[in-house]
C-alpha cells in the first residue's frame, strides 16, 4: 500500500514540477516539495517514475542531500562499487557518516531495490527520535500479523518508523521485506522534513 500522507494540507499551492508524469499522482505534493528543496537533483530525467521501486544508492543521494553533507571522494569501501559508479562518492559520504555499513561480505549492492526494513535502518541515522526499549519494540511490532517475518536486525528500526508514523501497515501486515517505491519514500521524507525531525 502506498504510504499516503493524510495531513489535510491543500495542494493548491503546489508548484509545477519538472517531472511530466506526476501531475495526477497522489504523491505530487510530496515529490514536488522534495524537488523544490533540491533533494531530487539526482533524478535528472523528464519523468520521475513515482511507482518505480527506489534503489539503495538512489535513497542515499536523498539522505545525503537532506543532511547537507560535504561529498567525500570514493575510496574503494565496497568491493562491488567501482570508482566510476555514478553514486560512488555519495556511497562513500554515507559510509563515512555512518548512514550505511554494507553487507557482511563487503558489498553494498547499490543498484538493488531497497526493502522497508533496510530503509528503516538508513532513516534512523537521519532523523531525531527517542531510543526504544526492547519491551516497546515488541509492543509496537506485536500488532502486525507478519511480525515473525521482520528481520531481527531491523526490528528496532522498524518499530521506530512505526512509532514516528513514517510507515504504516496494510491489512495488519508491515511487509518488512517488500520494496518501497519512489513516491512512498518521498512521502516519508516529506514527513521527516516538515516534522522537524532531521538531526
């Protein structure tokens, strides 16, 4: 389910986007807000493809922009990211600023689509939020029918995103391993930016 924001704010003042394919999309306001704040500068095409799943590297470009980090030249931190990868410097910047660690095998898999669980780990490095106790994690996640399918390493982060109303379930399922679309991530980042949650 798309993570729609129901903040009841009018769309009347939404400026025209350079993306030709979001005019009638439910997430137009959120996409345009990020565009106006230069968070989407990596997406240079005429179409945004809002329903396309976002990749790990694409999400990093948005987070690095939101944190206003100074770009660091790539230093071969991951064995599957070459010097000429289009997001190499962004990946290095995120790594140096502890937004990402990569996988245990020394890879980052930049072009893989990102799951909701993986996204939650990246987001907690970006936004303010209270620490969550083990009991609170269990309580928050216990309402989901698929709680047993939430990866152990992501439970704290997923509970944090639910507590802060950044993601919600669908028919009682949190779908931790499901990939997330560009429009959904724009909605989540909009909530963080307008909710004064950035560290």
